[in-house]
C-alpha cells in the first residue's frame, strides 16, 4: 500500500517569516498538528504542536513577536508518495515524530500523520472506521 492513498492532500503551509501566533491560529482553525514551512514552494521545515509547546510556551517566549524560523524544526524528514505504509511507519517510530511531508516529483504533494496510519491499521485489523466523536455535554 502506497502512502499517497492515505495522505492528506490539503497541506497547510507558512513562510519562515510568519509569527508563531498566526501559525498557531492556522493550526487551531484547521485542527491540525503541524504546518509545513516553505520557501519558494519548497519545504524547508515544519512547525508542530511539540515545537509550540517546547520552544515557545515552555520557554516563555512571546508568540506574537516570535518568527517561525526561530523555532521551527529545520531537520525536515520527508517521504516519497510511493513509499509503503510499513516503511513510513518505521520512519515515524525511529525518528520520534508524528507528521511527515509527502513529496512527489520534487514537490510537496501531501502530509501524513501517525494518526492517519493508526486509522489505516484500525481499518485493516478491526475493520473499523472511526469518526470524530464529540464527548462534550452532560452525561
């Protein structure tokens, strides 16, 4: 199974000169855990929830003044769209990451998360399809 079957094609991106505040709003609006940082449409890094927590919040930095380039993960790991699911899972585990940009013909084609792979495994092993469930409210 090639990973392109399961990747998200609508990748949210930002530039390295955007503020953390603006990128965090993108993440919140779209309920996503990462934004790929691009320069001239080429991925140069990734900004994740973990970056926000460790490099901004826990460090006491001001997200309205701090730029993405100052705290993004610059050691960008990517996978090819024709990679097999098992190989991509191995990349997640060995690198302790949760989000991977997917490349095709040198271009950003999508993004895959560890959560996306978990959904695939659930479907294959248990035959289940999980949807978001709202547990808010009175019980």
